[in-house]
DNA sequence: ACAACCTACAACCAATTAGTTGTAGGTTGT
DNA sequence: ACAACCTACAACTAATTGGTTGTAGGTTGT
C-alpha cells in the first residue's frame, strides 16, 4: 500500500474543507441516511451530493452499507477523532517547541529527513 | 463583515488540506520563522512557499510580524484549538445518536422530550 | 552608494474541483 | 411486466489550485 499518513491527512482535510460535506457529515454522524435522503436536503443535483458522499467515503469519514436499493451512509466517529488527534499533536508542538529541540540536540551538522525537513537557519 | 462561520471553517480546513502547509504550520507553531527560512526548507520556489504562508495567514492559522526586512511567521495555537473544537462538536453529534438509541429502547411508549432534562454521558 | 538580501505580487500554465446533464443497471410495489 | 425509484458513473464546463518565472520595492552591511 502506498497510502502515507500525509495522503490520509490530505484526504481528511480536503473532505472537511467544503460546507456541504461538513453538513452531510453532521447528519450521518447523528444517524444513518440514504444518499437520496441526503440529496433532498440540498439545492443541488443528486449526482453532486453523491459525489460529496463519495469524497467523504474515500477519506474514510463515512461508510456506506447497501440495503435493498438504498445506500445507507453512516459517519465514522473514529476517523473524526483521528483528525482531532492530529490537531492535538500540533498543539503539543506549540507547547513543547519539540521541533526546535530536535534541531538543537539531535543535529550536530544536518538532519536527514523526509521531504524538506532541513534546518531553518538561525534568525 | 460578512465572514460566516462556514467561511472560516472552509478556510481552516482548506489551509490544512496541503501537506506543505501542515508542515509549515508545525514549524511556526514550534517557533517563529522568517518566510525565507521556511522557503529554504522545501523543494519549491520562494514564491510558492510564500503563497502557502499567505493561505495559512488568511485562514488565521498564523500571523506575521515585520522585523527589518524579514517577515516572521508564528503559529496561532488558538485557531488550531478552534478547529479542534469543531471536531469535538461533530463527535457530540455522534454521541447524541447513541443517546437517541438509548431513548428508543428506554421509552417504548412516548418520547416528547422535555428540553434538557437528562444528560446521558458515556462512551 | 551599492550589492546582497527579503518580501510582495502579477501573469501564466497544468491539474484538480464542484457543479451540471445524461445514461444505465439494480430494487420495489402494484 | 412495468413504472417508479435509488444508485453509480461518464462526459462536459467553469472556477480554483499549486506551481512557475519575472518584476519591483524596502532593508542591511560594507
């Protein structure tokens, strides 16, 4: 699998960066809804809503199960918690200045790291 | 001022939906960095990094202050917390779904809810 | 004064996105 | 069987995005 953490985070935040999708997510977290029931709630075509649902599904923020002719969508609260955890990690960075400490202690010369984690000079 | 909550949330999540911007945010949460210092950390043009910083700034996730010829960027942890709070609200919606299921089992008869009487807290 | 540096912004390009309409296939009730 | 319904996906368009290069103005050190 080539799915990196960054890929997952990209998908999460991209999915959340649209108010219609956030609203859909709210509804399916509160309870199961069929795609067509969701579509009736918005002033756009069924296909458009279906695409939004697909984006949320690809990001892992909701799951669908098939019941007869309907596709019932349900929010995945664990995924939502994972996104929240990412932000908590950001807060921790702020609190602890972890990045700066790494630089000061762990790198006598320079740091070999994933894409562009060079040392940012003195200021 | 016509900045709605949705506009703000759109900007937040859009800004976070790019791995370069998330990395920049990590750095400036850990400590102040000049734009050019940031730019040196990534394999792209200065202008590209500057645009990413501008996106984060417009979203309110970082602030810049001018010192001499440098623009020093610093992460705004309060904004990060606000984003986290949005996700917590989403979780609360999900918890409400469980409460309603409880209600369903608990009250086979009638269920006109007197507002805010009970507050089932469990996970 | 002047070269080196830092920032800002415009103009452009390729790729992606959010919407549309249209078509096709599976499910349900009569 | 058939009409009504639900879903999926393709094809298209307009707008946005993430990158580029180029230009211009302010700051610093010699």
